[in-house]
């Protein structure tokens, strides 16, 4: 299914089931198909599951602009308005979690009941004087250079650490499927969104969240290291529930799908 944003960009989404809505926001470079192990589970539990393909990803349009967190938040707001959703549970992975944080800061909590931040690239990735836990700008530039030099090689290498200590338990076909999803994303969108997410500071907005929040992160996550991201995020959000998954990497939505689904269900129904 598709809808059009106020700016004229056509975005794709999936919509299954009936009941209280859960809206899933995918990781950077992945489409809404990444939630294939979550959506059927929650539909069976009586929820309506909606999953968005952000611009430049999946089946959505590939405009030349809009690959910043403000636009992502506005696109999410447009989806919720298009479907007239309320009492929503937002679930975001990686940059998807950052987009949820920006949505709440920019559009408020009126439509939102709860938010889950999974392996999220929060609260602020860039090294600055007041953010000594951050990463140097040189790390960003090196990654952007790798995209320009050999993007398939970068994703193939990254897939080896995406699943961390569980790589030997996952089929080569599953790894290749993840790489294929990433490579199907617009190269322009891949680079621009990666750069934008690196520079965004969400600290102030996270402190203002008043709805129940869940933060889930793997201790072996090398894409969003837990000391830089998950632990700090959980401390900033008032009253957040924080769950660390020992040995889990960035791809815990796949490697730890049963545990994640159970934790999300407990959080949603609490």
C-alpha cells in the first residue's frame, strides 16, 4: 500500500491485522520486510501491525532530498495521520529508533502510547566537547568513503558483525538476504541518512519523553556500541525499562527474535 506525503513523496507501507496498532520503523538501509519475524507474531496476538518503508528504502519513492531526521519524523507523522492511528506503540530499530525519538520531540505524544527503542543509534553519536562518549568525525568520513569506493564490499563485511556471536547459527542465505535488502536501498539515501543520523543530538528530546519506553540493546553490538548508545539512552528517558541481551549484536531482531518478541509483548501489555 502507498500514501503521499504533503510534499508529494509516495511512501510504501505494510498493514496487517486488526486491533491496537503497532507501527514498526526499520533500520537504516533495510526495508519494512526486516520485521518478518515480528509482524506475524503480533498479528496472532491480536494487534494491527503497520510497517513503513522510509523514502529511498523498499518500495518508496527515491527523491533527491529529505534524508534527515526531521523529514523522517514528518513522514512518520503523515503515515499516522493518513491511517488516523491513535494509542500507537512505536517500535524502531537502529536509525528507526532515532526517527521515533525525533517524532516524539517534533510532533508530541498525542497519538503515541508507548515506544520501544531496539539497538537504537541514540542519543548522540558524534564526538563533541560535551559528548566525550561520541565517535570522531573521521569515523563517519571513512564510512562514507567506503560507500563511494565499494558499497557492496562494505555491507558484506558489515554483515559478518551484524549478527555477532550468532553468525555460525544463521544460514548463509539469511546473511545474503540481509545484504541484498541493504544494497536494494538507494545509494544516495544510504549515504545521506547515515550522515544525518551521525550528527543528530537527541539528548534533550529523550529527557522530555513521558510515555512508557523500552530500550533493548545487545552487549556485542559493534554497529551501535552499547556504551555509546543503549545504556546512555536508557538513563536519559525518564522511567525507561532497559534490557541488555548478552552476546547479541545489532541484528538481534533476527538472532534473538523469540526473546525480543516476548519482551515487546510484556512491555506492550503491562
